[in-house]
C-alpha cells in the first residue's frame, strides 16, 4: 500500500506542495480539445454548471482558448486543429477527468441527459464510493465519485486487493 497523504512538504514546494520551488509552476489545469468549442461549453454549462470565464477566437470564430470553471476548478477548452486533434479524431482519450460529487446519480443523469454516454454505470463500489464513468459528446471521459463509506487507507487497500483476487 502506498499512502502519500501524510508526507511532509519539502522547503520551497519543489515536491508539488504549492510553493514556487524551482519549477516555477503556479497552476495546473486540464485543456480539453474538442470538435465544436461553443457546443462543448454549452454542454459543460448545462451538464456540470460550468461558468465561462473567458473566450478567444480566431477570425473564423473557432475557439483558440476559452476558460471555464467547474466546481471552482479551471478547465480550458479549445477547438481542435492540426496541432491539437480532439479525442473523437484520435479514436478516444486515455485521460479520465475525476469529479468528486455529493450525488453521483444526479450528476450522471445531468451528463447523460445532455448527450454523454455510459462507459461504466453508476454503482456502489467496494472501496467506499458510489460512482461510474461517462464519455461526453466530445470524447472526453469523466469519472463520477461520491463517498458513501468512511474507510481507512488500509481498508481501501484490503478491498482493492480483494477486487483483483
């Protein structure tokens, strides 16, 4: 079992603890490349309550950069181009965006009613969460997780091991 939640940050934050450290990283956020930026932003607004912060377009109206927030977390959105293809062009995405939510069923229903498709249905999981996975209409994968049991890291590891044996 590996539990890194009780590690001590190194001085200067070079361990990713939020300090400036030597890397100069100030913030990390996902950038979702999509086939139709305006429609994607509308989807994220309707399904997840996203708020649009900014939008910049090329002369043809394609989004070269937009910033939305979901649950206070920034997410960039842009239309695909030759340098940045969308998951639908690539045949899928290996990246899964995780949503920690209060009601997994309600969030899944909102995503599905706005055009997402089920990858794994929402169900109680042995590691103390209720959750599932959906694909949005633009090929991005979203994992929905709701805590339903308070488990120790050791209990989670025991149950995880049992899932694979």
